[in-house]
């Protein structure tokens, strides 16, 4: 490595001391191979995003569409929503599928419809979920079983159906959504805490199982994110969160989480990980 004399520099570099490394075609080819191995090219890939009409799911859909992916948005209710128009305004393809993901046959139907539409499935983001309030003695039995249906059983059935197609491409990315509530004990949300706590372990087990197929499986655990899920909070609860519970002193946004999801989708050297996006809330003891 040597300093380039002034008379050999381009006009753009003559005014500063620049150290240049020789770039040969061989080096360029090697670097391109490294880039190809480490990053998924999202352009023209097909993504299924559950819970894709609101909040984190919608933000993720817009982020992936902005990178060139075709996106299928899955939700129980797809009416009265402008997310499809926003995605298509980016020049991306989009389809909406109404489904009850608590049912195995509906999960399978979703995957088959997407494959029929676009002929492949590359990305699965399971962001659908629902609150599951109640303690051991006061919570309804139905809430317990419904929480497992939507958060755990749906993830199992969706992954089982989608992975069959991902294997055909010898590449794929799965991102499951857990929660800070699955990392620490919480009161009056036993079912929610349990199902969210199971998702990181499901992620690790699936990631190891699918490594040889070049399919990454990762997890994101959001903290307090400003979505409809937080609408029930009283002003004093919001203030307490920002002042005392979240070290960065703000609520997160769906875009904060979507940015991490896109990184996990693209980076092919990360698998089996759980990334916490909570402003530092769960890093401390008190």
C-alpha cells in the first residue's frame, strides 16, 4: 500500500492525502462472492407477513416492498385499510389474504395461495398476535388456548408449509416476533408471557434444523412500541414508561422494529438469534 503522488491523483482526490489499495478483477470477484454469501438480495423475492395491515407488520411490509420484494399481507380483517395502496405506490406487488391463523388449514391455505400467485416463497415474518390478559386463577381458559393458537401453533404451521418451498430455492429467511414480556416476568398476562417466551426457543431449534438448507430463522423481541396494542394505556402509564421504565426515554416505533427485521432477513450469517428492541428496558435489574 503506497501513497499516490499528486500528479497521479484524480481531480476529486488531489486536495486530500488518500491511500489507495489496488483493485484487481480477482479481488472484485472475491468481494462480490462474499457479498452474495452474506446478504440476501430482496429484489423480486416473495414475502409473507402476518399481521401485515397494522403496526410492526405494516411497517415491515413497507420496508421490504421498498427494497423490491413482493409482499403478501395476512390478517383476520383486511378491509378498511390503505396499506396495499401504499405498497403498490412504491412500485411493489402486493396481495391481501384474510385468514384465521389460529387454524392449521388456514395457515396452509395462506402459503399455498402465495405460492400459486408468485411461484415461490422466500421470506416469512410472523407478526400476527393478540393480547392475552389474565393470571393463573383469573384468566379464562379460552384465552390460554387462543394465545397458543395464534402465537405458537400458527408459527409452526406457517413455517412447516413455507419451508417446503424455501428449500426449492435453497434459500430463505424466517423472522418470528416475540416480546420483552417473554424475557421477564409480567403480571396479569400469563398466557402472553408464556407464548412469547416460547418463541425464542422455537427460533433456536428451527434455526439449527434448517441450517443445511440455507434458511435462517431469527426472532425479534420488541418492548413498548407505539401501536394499537398500547392504546389501552392511561396517560400516567405512558409517562411512567417513558420516565422510569425505558432508559432511552421514548416509546419505540414500528419502523424501529421493521428495520431490525429487514436486517435479519438480508444478513445470511445471522441465525438462531433473538434481537431485543426495547430502548434498554430489559437490560437492567430495576
